[in-house]
């Protein structure tokens, strides 16, 4: 098992990662009868994409002796109403002010776009990814 999730109350869950014991809380969003005081499950879906991209780029950077420390991903989740679902995830990846060669930039972009979460999402979910090299 990877995790255990408990429905606590008021459209809130607590998920515990079994190997580490670390827990996270989810709330339904305010526009769907929730408190909106924590990530919603669909927020986590969208956030997982950005986190996975950064992780896979980090692996690539480590292998190729590059430094991407401080790289950030800004995530925007776009929902549709009927049926309620994520239709688009906008990912803006911002790199720190370092000099990367064209080859390094291409390697990192390919790594991000081919992360496991990106490859696991349904093809109907648009992944709008941009890379900002400052």
C-alpha cells in the first residue's frame, strides 16, 4: 500500500503516506460545497503534474551535473462543469537566473514533458506547459 485515506467530515479527507507517516488534508473547494481550506483532490492532481516535472528534471540535472535548485512551477487548474472535471492544467516552469546551454534547456524540457504524471493523465486533459529561462 502507498497511502491510507480517511474521510473525516465536512467534505474533508486526511491522507497518510505509509512509508513516512506524513499526512495531508484535502477539502472540497468552495465552489463545490467545501471549505476550501486545503488542496482539493483536483488541486492535487494538477499540482502532481508540476511536482513530477520538477522531480524528473532534477533527476536529469543530477545525472548531467546541472543545477536547477530554486526552479519553480506555477500551476493553474481549469475545470469544466458538466461533467465536473479538470480540462486543462497550465504549468509555468521558471528557472533561476543561471546560464543553461541550448542542449541543457532542451534536455530539461523533454524530461519535464515526459514525466510519469504527464504520461498518466488522460489525453483529454490539456497540458499547457511553458518554460521561462530568466
